[in-house]
């Protein structure tokens, strides 16, 4: 819910068409330190990037996975 404003159709479309990235809002992550017996709280966020050009062959408006032979 917190990322509804950040990650939506319009921002995803802009990211893919313009080659940018989207940074999600920070959230809490809790970890257990087994040696000190403490709970550690970190703020983490994710970076969303388009990987279409790294994982697919683009031919005009078509997109085919690497190794695709047709058929």
C-alpha cells in the first residue's frame, strides 16, 4: 500500500519507455542478531529497473526471449 503512489501503471510505463528506474519507499526490516540476542531494525528500499533489453531480443514492436527460434 505504501508504494501505490510510486509504483503504478504510469510510472512503470515511463520507466520502460525512458530507461529510468523507480525507487520504492523505505520500509522497516527486522533482523535477529544471534550473538548479541538483539533485534536490529534497518530501513530498506528497492530499486525497480526494466530488464527487457538484457533478457529479450527486441525487433521493432516485437519482443522475443533469448534463444527463441520461431515456429
